[in-house]
C-alpha cells in the first residue's frame, strides 16, 4: 500500500456503499419505468410505417409450428397443440391476427378468415386495415393484393406477412420453399438444441454431485482471499455511474457519428474503465499490481487450466440455472425485457450484429467479471463471508440487467455460479471463460430462433 489521499476508514466505507446503493437503485427504477413508458407509447394504434408490438415467443412458436408441419412430423404433438402454443404466445389483437395467419398455413384459408372475423380491434384502425388486406389475400388470392398494401403488411408484420402471402403458392415456388425450409430448419435445430441442453444439464448434475462430495471430503477447497478495501465497493459504484453517463453520451453523439461507427462507441469505455479504475484505486493507496492481484486478474494455475476449471464450474451450475429458469417461468415471461444486444440482432445490420456479438461474448464477460466478481464480490467476501457475498452480488447482478423480473432468478443464479468460480480458483480467468461460453451459446440460440 502507498500513501493514500483517501482514508480507509468507517466514513469512507459508508460513503462507498451509499454510492453503490444509490446507483443500483437508480438503475433498477429507471429500468422498470423507461421500458414501460416506451411500451405504453406504442400501444393502441400502430402506424403504417411501424410494426405493432409482438412477442419473440410468438414468432418462435410460429416458426417451429410451421416447420414441424412442413416436415410432416408432429413429434407426438398435434396441430391443435401447435396452434394453441402460437395463440398463447401472442398478446392482444396483434397476436390474434398473427395466430390467424399461422392457422391459414397449418389448416386453410377458410379457417384463417373465420379466426380473423372474431378479432376485436379495440379502436386500432391500422390493424383493421391489416385484417381487411388479409381477408382479400385469403378470399381472392395473394395476387389480388395491391403492391402498396403488400409492402405495408410486410413492414408491419414481417415474417407473418410473408407467411400469409405464400398460402396459395405452389409447393415448388421459390418464395414458399425458402420460407418453409427455414422454418423446418429452425424446428429441427431447436429440437436438437433442446436435447443437447438436457444432456448438458444431466452431465452437469453428475459434476455437481462429485463437486459437493469433494468439498465435503476436503478435496476441493476455496482459494484464500484477502480482505479488500471499501475502495473496491466505490469502484463498482463509480463503474455503474460511469456506464450510465457514457451510454447517454453515446446516444447524444450518435446522430452526428457515421452510422457504421455507432455500434462501436461503447467499446471506448473499456480503456476509460481500465485506466480510470486504476487511477481511482491509486487514490486509495492501492498500486496497479496490488489491484490486479486483489481483483483476480492473475494467471492462477495457467490459462488453459483456469479456462477448463471455469467451464467445468459452469457445467456443474447448469442444473441450478435450469431450476432458476423454471422459477422464472412460474413468474411469467409476459414482461418483455429487451436486452440491447437483442436489438442489434433484430436490426438485420451485419455491422450491428458483429458489434453486438462481440459486446456479449468479449466486452460483457471481461467487464462484468472484473467489476462484479472482482470488485464487488471480493469486497463483500471479506466483510460478510463467502455465502452471503455470493448471494448478494448475484442478486445485484440480476436486478441491474434489463431483461425483466422473470429473468432475475436465472441471472442471479448465473452470477452466483461465476462468483463460486472466482472463490474456488482465485483467478477471474475461469469466470470470464464461463461467462463468454454462456453468452455465446445464448447468442447462437437467439440467432437460431430469430432466423
């Protein structure tokens, strides 16, 4: 330790934690209010240029249902169950319209028009126009729909509109074959993916049992951890505050920055965080070498052994993550928490997709492990012990993410798994590797479902 301009006393400890509490609370409150306001603003009447809100769950369910029907295999699930899943995943009149389109594909045009006739528009004149166009499509044929009305429906309903316009095309038509083949690929890949996930969870259960037994017998021990200064708690709070400010600055300058550069502006925060963080800790009398050691930025037993240990730890945690996912399902996934990376995926822009993918698999694992498992968990462990530190940082990790209340159990459990990896190994390498693997697999799954 060097001479410190900031004293490591009770007053500064209280101030450090006050900063953390205020910033985390602000993020949680804003995260709950802003999406709600945005959603409220988009409800009611849609415009011809903007698609009405719809759930990703309905799109996924529809693609799988259409793909399974195209393959001619029901996998022990009848068409009624498939249609029911699409209907349940859709919300409000918009979801009902899109369910009717899927009905038209899985049954016939008459069934689609019958379902459309029972929809209440709730004063949404734009949706009423959509239904009128769909009536014409199913009663007179897709060629009868005017070009401008076709473009309008495609702009508002995307994949579902494409599905509606192929209902009377011959089976060998390229547009029909392209859409249905893609849906079939999604259906097959999702089924194979689910089998792989189940296998990984079962294997993880075996690893988890062996790990618990090894800990009980003293063969698996946690790495020693020195008590960290409240400087690390204040660093965590300042990081969250800095991220908010930086995001607002990026939003402010985005209109005057070339569009190709906009998705990469957040990356500038990485060196700012690194250099600024070291400078802040130095004010507390903590040298860069000491900071790296205390944060867990060390090689441990070697890069590859630490990476392997991280993946093994993640595998052992998968059964617990699966249980947390079930808890989230009980809470209900009706609340559409939109992660910024998903916006990049849905944009269709390759540059944004690459930037979003790197943000999820490189930026987030490195930054979040250093701040949550390095600074926050490292300080909490010395104050409260391992168990409480694991739980508290896991909950904080979950609530500041923008995916909604139903995602809190699974995000908290992931944070706990990564924290255990840090406590076990002493190094952040394993946690960063596990975090990157998880985000990478989630990204691939999302790309698969979204086509």
